[in-house]
């Protein structure tokens, strides 16, 4: 029995990713949320930085594990996966007027692997009236964000935009890690 357990764990770790885009989106959303949580808990994110006891991002650290999950589940938007922005129907994707107040939030749109894709996504979102920004992530690429949004309509429209782009891993977050 003790020999079977490591083999079962190894087989589970090597299981193929689900082909269903919705299921893959959920896996990536969870991986991004884990990454964000570990990033917020890291000494680099804290306003008062303690003296580090060990170099950041060691193998085996929770932050390294969260980064590895993003890579393992292929949560990056690579150039071959970029949507054809010129072919998208822009009707109904524009940023709506704010009506219902909501807590200030951003929407994580995608993690792209190059600056050209970042510029294309940001430009497309900005042409629809959204505020778009990006932040570099070591070893992964550039995260593209929309917002901040202060109404429920704006947040829902940003998530609809991500869905129209075919990005299933978009999710709201209260601050950019």
C-alpha cells in the first residue's frame, strides 16, 4: 500500500489538462488567485519590508509553487492564442456608464508573454473606453488589467469583454499585486 501511494500521486500530477475551456479557465483563475495571495504575502509587497532571511522566490516557497502552477496549467496567453482583435464585433463591448455603485475593483484580463500582445490588448480595451494597465511579472510575462471600476455594470462589462476575447481566466480583484 505504501508503494502505491507515491505512484498514485505521480499519476494525478501528470493528468492531462481538461479540454473544456470553461474548466481550464476555472483552473487558471484559481492558480492566479493563489499567485496573487502569495504575492501579497511576500516581503516585496509589504509597505514596511523586513530584512529577508532567505533570498525571495526559492524553490519550494509558496510563491514559487503558485508561479509553477500558472506554467503547469498553461495559463499564459501566448502569441498563437491571441484573439483576432480586428475580427471582433465591438458592438456591446464598450464600457457602460456607471449606475450601481460597487467597491473599487480591477479585472485581471490576461497574462501575455510579450510586449506586442500587451500593447494590442491594452489598445483594444482603451479603444472601447476602458482604463487598461499592465505590470511585468518575473519569469512569466506581463499581466494586463482593466480598471479600476466603481460600478457593478463596469465590472460585469469588463468580464464580458474578456469572454468575447475568449479569455476564460479573467477575474475581478481588489488590488493589483
